[in-house]
């Protein structure tokens, strides 16, 4: 049985998906990759843009979600923390 993702894991999954997409991704693609409903993804995106981890680029209905330097840093630090936790078997 898998456990539910907490807020930090969801944020990591969103940021990691954008990073794996080359640092930019269309919103629809991110919706599929993040495995969230449209409403929940929208809330997370608004929060991550406010926190300057993501930026919205483009215009005229051709928006791209872009990972900022702060977002890249979060992904790197979260990976380190995850590896540390797993090394203790937690």
C-alpha cells in the first residue's frame, strides 16, 4: 500500500517534473506529470509562483511554467534530505 503524498512531496514532484522537462513545461503536461486535479494544481502553482520557485512565461494562451533558480535549489536540497532519510531506513 502506498502512502499519501504530503505537501512537501507534492511540491517536489511538481518542481521535479518541470526540471525533467528541461526547466520549462506546458501547464497541461505538468497536470499529467504531477498527478493532481486541475484545481489542486492551480493552487500549488499560484503558491509556487508567489514563493518564486516557478515563473509563468509566455502569453496569448501559450504559457509555459518555468523553474527558477530558487526552484532548482529546492529540488536539490529535497533530494539530499530524501537520501539522508532513506539512509537511516525511515
